[in-house]
């Protein structure tokens, strides 16, 4: 055996040992497993972005007992904690693997015109699967919530809860950020030259460059992320692990909640099935049941429990307890890929984030040994928030630009039909050996509204998801303007120096390249979800017939039941949704404590 082979074998062995040691340090040390014979003060359904926060905050009082139930496993899968392992954990055992119904007028480049909707099925939920981007949205988003009837949810009301959770490593203005909270927010230690060029391009075009979570929600910047020392900082890491050994916090993993149990009009527990042995059971709550199962899971559980549109529940053979518009009002962010090839000489090849270049033993060694290198960054290295000018009265950005410092599409995780995608975006689109970059214009305030309904034949199966993508012509027009801004970026000196060319120039299109018809065809053929479904248990005034929960997140028409997750958003926010969901849970925890303290004083 040659010296080179011997060295490679030693390196492989060293990396394997490091992976094992690293895995042991990434998972929770000990879990107090739950007993169905115990009655808990609070039962939280779903250990995701909201559920982990609630479990921490509600168990701060040692006299309060909390049960956290999660359908998935403990978060020990090594790819979870590797920031650039983003694509490798989709379609795995920690992903619910939801799918939309076929979108009849769009999505021709997706397999069967179906959109893949990954959702976290693991401690940390979707914060263990997402791209770790920390954006709060625009202050105008929350002021609009209040105007829609969500009293107490103006930006001035919610801003302190963003600060409460944050441990900023950004070095930005302390007026808009805080330190000492559980959640690390940082700029990744690794970034490609192209990511920095993207920010420079924004400056060259006259856009603001700076903190989009600061004085203004507009501008170009490297991405603010929930990454701590080169590892993903999920809510399981940030909130659950510090609380996990509290004797008053019990956790059940591999436990799928089927429905809420009522005694008359009051929620008193949940029924569940344990996935490992398919054993059914139930557990009771003295005070409240809190659904934090996400924008798909929470409405599904409510409808299975008899809370939802009466005619729809009747169709599914479920007795209606409260007639509420559960599953409606669903919004999602939609993006389109604008991909560019670059000359190989413009950047060193190993400075891109192509899967073909970062998957090396050296980079793995860097990551596991030192927390350095390309595996420590989010795939979306930089971003921008811009106003397309379509509506002169807008006070928030209508397009977000996600910048990826490499191309070579992971066709499987995204559910892409590769031959058709090459037809739409150009034959080099899926070539992982290609040096290049991608800008993803993202529609922030869609007017198309989707819905979630039960599979009426098999209600306990995955619900039916119909996002109604691009149904409203406004959405297509905004995305088209976002594509044109992406082309303007590519035409700056910062990018021309990299010899960029748009891959779509070689698309086999039915329209002339560069015309409005061409861009509309491209957008409608390959729109992609950004994994941000919200709104399916809408919050607002009790008297508003379009709402499911009141401003204190209590389900209307019953007692002892709340929903705390992205599903309560009256409208989608202008940015990635994980930070707002954490904020919602922080605020909800305080409201729950206050409500019960007041009731105990009476």
C-alpha cells in the first residue's frame, strides 16, 4: 500500500472518530420520559420551533409540570447539526415529507407538478431542517396584524420578544439586537467571494447595504443565521437542551398525537400513538393543551378533534364540535431560480458551494475538527430585501433575494424533474461541476391563498395541501420584477468580473429570450416553495368569522386549548419565518403564565 493510500485511510478513520465524538456531544444528555399515568399542567404537542421555546419557558417554574410530545426522534442525526447539510436531511427519517396536490397551471418542471414540503419530524422541528436564516420581517407586518384585529401584536409589542431570545454575535447596533438569550445569531465564519460580490453589487445599484433586522427592513447583507460555533443552533439546541434535565419537564419522542380529548367544552388531554410499536394511549392536562405542530400539523389535529369547517368534517365522518375556518388562509413564500455560470478563472473552484466541490474529506475534517470551512455556512450565504415598485404605497419589501454561492441543484430534495428543468432553465442547470451562482427572487406578500383539508377517505393520513401558487396575477408580476432585479445584479461590475452568463439564455423556450412572455413562462414552469407555510389557524378578533384563535392564541369556542406556531399568523411576514415563530412562542409563554397567575388569584 502506497503512502498516499495509507494517509487517506488514516484520514478517513480520524474523520469517522470525530463524527462519532461530535454526535455524542450534539444530542441531549438525558430525557425525562413521560408517563401516561401522570397528569401534567401543560401538554405541548410538537417539539419544533415554537414547542421547544414553550417547554423551556413554561418549565422555568419548578412547581409547573410540562409534557412535550414529538412525533420524531431525538436530534442526534449528524447532518442536522451541519449547517451546509441542509439538503441531506430532507426526505430522511426526520422529515414529514409532505407534498402538495398537483398545481394544474404551474410547476411543469416539478415531478407530476407536485411541490415537496419538507417539515421537521424531530426535536427542533423545522428549525432542525431549515437554512438557519434569521429574519424578523418588517415592522409593518406586525402593525398590519394589529390592524386586522390581533390586539397586542404591533411591532412595538413583539420587538422585546425578539430581543429576549437573541444572543447576537453580529456586532450590529445594540439598539436592534441583544445578547445573553438562548438563540445564537451570527454571520457565518465562512463565505464565498461571490457572496461578498453580491453585497457589493447591491451597493453599486444604489441599494442600502446593512442590517435588515435593524433600522430598516430593506437592503443587502451577508445572511444573519442561527449558527453557533460552526453548528446549527436549532430551538432544540438553544432552548430545549438547557432545560432538558429539569425534573418537571418530561418529553415523549416517537409519539404522534391524533386528537385533543375534551370533557364537555374543555380540553383535558390528547390521544396518541407510539410509532415504535403502534400502541395507542392518552395523557391528561390539568390546565391546557397547546398545539405547536406547525401550519400543517396543528390544523390537522384540530380537524381530527372536531374543530374546523362543519361541512368538511361531516364529509370526513367527524362530528363537528366548533365550526371554525381551520386550514384556510394559508400563505407561502414562492421563489424562482435564476442561475448563472461563471468563468472557472473568476473564483477558485474550491471557493464555490457546489456539492461536487465541498464534499471532500478535507472539508469534513475542517468541520468536525475545528468547526471551520464550507460546511459551517448556510446554503443561502447572502440576501437582499427590495421594493419592486409595483405598489407605490408599500412600506415593506415585496421581494427577497436569496443568494447561493454555488449551483448544482439537488433534484431529489426539491422534487425537480431534471429533464424538464434543463428544458426550462438551461441544459447546464443540474451540472454540479459547473462553476456558478444562483439568485432566488422570493415573493414576500403573495395574494394567492391556499388551504389545507383532510383526506376525507382516510382522515388520519397526511392532509391535502393546495397552495394555489400564482393563482393571482399580481404574484407573477412581482416575481417577474424580482427576476429582472437579479439580472441587474448580474450586470454590475462586481459580477461581470466573474464572467457570468445566465443559464436560461440556452433554455428551450416557446418564447423569445428576454421578453415578458419568456420570464412568465420560466417562472410558472419552475416555482419553488421556500418552506414557509403560515396562517392556517388565523389569529384575530373573536368576532371575526375568519379567525380560529383570539389574540391570546386561545381556540375560539372551547377552553384550555391554544395554538402557538406559524399557523396563527394572520398574514405572512416579509422574510423567513423561523425567528417570528420563536418570537410568537416567547410572547405566548408570557401570556399563558399571566393568564394562569390571574386565574389563581381569583
